C-alpha cells in the first residue's frame, strides 16, 4: 500500500465493504448495540480496519452502556487524531486514525479514571487481534 493511497477514498472503496466504507471513509456510524465488538471481552489489540495500525488495547476497553466499543485511552501516543465535528446540530470531537484518516468515532469527557475519557468507536472501523492465552502471541480474530 503506497502512502498516497492511505488517505484516498477511491483506494478504499475497493478494499472495504459498503458499510465499512460509509463509516470509515464518509464519517458514518453504526447503530448502537449492533457492532461486532461492542460486547466483546477478549484480550488483544484493536487495529484500524483500513491500515492495521494498533489503536486500542482490550485492557482499556470498558462497558460504557453506549452500545459501541468504548476505551479510556489509545494504545499509544500519536495513533489517533482528533478534530472538531459540528455535524448533526452538536459539537463533538471526532477521532480518526492518524495514519490513514479513517473515521473511528468520537471522544467524550465522561469516561472512567485514569483519563476521564470515553473513546466511543465504531466496530466497523476496527479489527481485533486476539491475544493467545498460551504464549502471549497474537492471532487473527
């Protein structure tokens, strides 16, 4: 994948399902309680569905009651970007993959300690690499 492709919608149109494209590339959302990962409790790492960047650890995932996978912090500094989103008559903070600009969801200041943040993320924007309990290696979900 060439760097110029990472932020090019035409490149992603052929790589993602119609729903994944609508959410990841066109700032869509999935309905609450319908996403693949909202209730998953497996250990591992949540990666960007588009480019594979490790975004969130299952260790920071919690049940916010919102119906979307929720995390209190990203896996490391610099993996997510934030920008103001005034769509739908409200001001929110959009969360994007820093590497490929995929729309992930939004972040809110009502999460648990230690950060007080709730990264409310669409399952369609993620893929889970499950930790293997035997040897700590990762495998595909």
